C-alpha cells in the first residue's frame, strides 16, 4: 500500500484527496475525445452528442485535462453544441461512476 505525503496528513489513496462531485440539473457527464487547443476540447456526452467544450477559467490552471478523462460539463443555453467543463474526475471516481451506471448513455 502506497502512502501519499501531503504535509502532516497521510493519505492512503488518491480517491481520499477529492470529494466526488455528482451531476446537478442541467449538467452532463462526458469523455474527452480530443484536445483541440486554445482551451477547447471535444467531448462525447452521455446524451450521445459530441460537443465542443471550453475549460472554465476557474479550473484552467488547477486541473490538467487529458484524452479519455471523465469530465462534468454544463451545456450552453443558447448553443446546444457547446458547453463549459465544470469538473474533471480522478480515475478512482470515474471507475466508481461507471460501476454505478452513470455512464450508460456513452458509446
């Protein structure tokens, strides 16, 4: 078992570092397909659509997003093919959400 050292606190796993953010009303889960550049990312969503998403300024420098990451998006009201990325899930949370059946709409 590996310990991650974060100052004085010992953490047994990466999943203990972050809370699990669940989708609220108007938010969808998606899988990153391609990094386009300029803070834009192509994401396949749980409703079957492929959207161009942008990384919000709040998380732009805090979270690194790679291909095949599970993300939480908020579609725009005035353009349904575009959205904002709200959250990126760590691998442990992505596996848990897949096991719980949240990703059934994705191909």
